[in-house]
C-alpha cells in the first residue's frame, strides 16, 4: 500500500493510466488472498481483528482512489 503514491506519480509521468489500473489489480489480488487466508470479523482476538479491519478499510480507500483517478465509479459496499 505504501507504493500507491509512487504508482500514481509514475503513471502521471508516463501518461499511462494503465499503471494505476495494474497497481489496483495487484493490490486487489493480494488482499483477496489475505481475506481467504485470514478471518477478519471472525477473529477472536480484538486487537488482530482491529488491525485487519483497518487494513481492509485502507485497501478499500486505495482502490476507490485509484478507480476515481481512472474515472470508474465504485460501489460503497460489496
């Protein structure tokens, strides 16, 4: 997630919005694997659950931001 600003900057320098699309796609794949491997709401440890929820929120914010830059509307919830 820390690489998002650099990906956006590079896409701007290259005049290539596909850089943002590719970044969002890779982030989505990684998060999907995380979601498959680790329970978020079912986690019994409150601290772990909180960290996982924060991670999910931040991934959602980045994906939403990237899609907005590309002119793609995204639903609030899925």
